[in-house]
C-alpha cells in the first residue's frame, strides 16, 4: 500500500501539469475558434468560388467576354478596337487588354467623368459588345468580399488578424486532437449526428486533414493584409522596381507605381514605372487614335498603340496581356501578363517614342523573396497546378466550412444552459501565462495578431474577475 501511495504522489504533479496545460490550450483554442470561425466560413466559400473565376465569369458574362472564334479572319487593329470602345463609351482609353484566346473579346478600360469602365470589343469585327464598371464582373465582386475590401481599410486588417488566429487554431487543435490512449475520434468518427461525440470527432478528424491547408492559405494570404503585407511588399520591392534598380538597363524612374496603371503581381504592386526620354520629343501625344494630341510640335511622334502591341507580340508576351497606355509625354507603354504558369509572368515597359524596352522583367528575374511570394499566391489562387490545384483547394475549402460548422454545433451541445461554455481556467495560472508568452512571439512577427492577443488576455481577465465577484 505504501509503495502505491508513493508512486501516485510522484505521478500527481505530472498529471496536474498535463491537465493544466490541456485546459490552457483548450481555452485558447476556444477563443481562437470563437473569433475566427465566422471569417473562415466566409473566406472558404468566397475563396472556393474564386478558384474558378475564369470559368464562372466566362459563363455569366459570356455576352461580353466570349465571341465566335474566326480562324481565317485577321483581328481588327488595336487602334480600331480602341476607337470603337471610345465611340461606345466616350472618355480616355487608359488600358488595352488583349484577347486570351481566339474565342475571347478584347477589353478596353476607359476613364470617364463617372469613373472607369471596361468596354468589351469583338476582336475581329471591332464591334463594341457592351461595358461594365471597371472590375465590375461577378468574380471581382467575390474577390472584394473575400478580401473585405468592400468594408474599407480598417475591415481589411481583420484578414491579417484572422490569418494569425487561424494558425493558432490549428496549432492548439493538433494538441487537443493528439491521441491519448483513445481509439475513436482520431481518424474515425463515432456515434450519430444526434450525439455530441459525433460532432466532436467530425470536428477533430476534419481539422487534422484540413489543418495543413488552413495554415498554408493563412500564410499565403498574408501578403494582402494591412500591416504585415504592406511591410513585406516594401521589402520585396526595394527602392525601385522591386529588385535592383534597372534590372535590364539603368533608366530614369517616375514616382508612379505599377499597381496604379494595371493589375500586377502582388510583389510588384509598388514597383516604380520608368520614364520615356523626352529631350527631343516636345510635348506631343499621339497614340493611334486613343487620345488627342497634346501638342503638334514634336519632332518624333509616339509609336502609337498599333506598333506598341506589335512590339509586345514580337517580344513574346503571352496572349491576355494588358497594356497600360501612356497619358503624359514621359509615360510608357506598360505591358504585363500574369498567367497561371509563373514562368510566363512578364512586365515590359516600352519607350513611347522609340518603342524600345526600358525594362523587361520575367519571373526568372525576381529575387528569392519575390519568387516565394508569387508561388504561394499563385497556388493560393488555384492557378499554379491547373485543374488539380483548383479541385484540391476547393475540397479544402469545403472541409474548412465543415470544420467551422461542426465546431459550432459541438460547442452548442456541450455548453451549459445560459452560459458561454468557456473551457475552465487552468488551476495553475502560470501555465496560461506561459502559453500566452509563447503566443506573444507570433504576435511580434504579426503585429496586429499580437495586439488582438493582448486584447483577448485583457478580456479574459475581466471575464474571470466578474465571475469571481458573482461567486462571492
């Protein structure tokens, strides 16, 4: 008897420490789920839809985006297409997007008094098919909902916070899932939907299978966040074009950023645009009927949109590339394309007078940080590995929705009536503080997440104080 008692006494502190750690992890897992799960459902649904953006937009906006392919007919000239777009929607043409395939229309972005509009033109006949507000397609709407852009800058900060808490959710979830002599609820589901254990096991098993995807999507989604993403973007872009100034040639750079004139890869959004040399070109602007000339005294006129597009084609830009049109005497023709294949990403700036490339950059020219970021983003958006990429991430998104729903049902079934059902506080509060200190390291890396962790600690402390006062 004395031997057994001695053994139990020696084992008791270890058991107590394990129980305290389990309670601390469970408590933070609950808080993480309480905060993140509503965001995860929204992000998973909109993200799953956006994986198939081209397919969905091609169906919904078929009258604008799709035309009858004509194998024998020659395409209309770019200047004729722009002129047709301006006849349909008067204004200033600022962007020309080439057809992605023989059955696709050409898109012209026109700046009007009421804002920008995307005008779709038949690539062969030059007939205007109709227009939408710029980035007004259904999939752009889904993308803005996904990124919370509709709700302003402050709301978008929640993307970074939610991503950080999602990682915390997975880390604590793995600890809680870890087998402790049980056989069920590890990779199998016990019971029926009427029982809480069924939802507990569904939540645990689903979480262990989709946990990797949650972490991956959270990390690769961070570049769009308000604070962390902005800082990393600055690091990726350096002082000039995102990488060493003048990767191809040393040219004068303007203060305008690539993201201001055309859709671009994330890591090049803050890249500065070079300037066309104007020392012997006067103030003349003539872009092949896309804009009215500013001055007729130029000795060397601009090459115009027709020659610019021909030059981009000769340089081998993949179909579907966008040309941002120059709007000032020092502006350039900026051709950019970001296809599913990262290796074919390309940004080329042409001098608007000579037609010579000022900068020609492809994915191969990116630095290690730029390459890593763009690969992660491409996979995140379901582009890098074709249909398999889309299907795998779509299934992961469905799993995330199931994870969130099962977690909510499990909590609802286990919570005491009239209570939030917050997991009990560890008997040794030092355990909770130690865990919070570890979490604080992540908070330093992701500042907004760190601030939210502090706020949650304060709220948790206030909650416990109120409970203690009510108990006395």
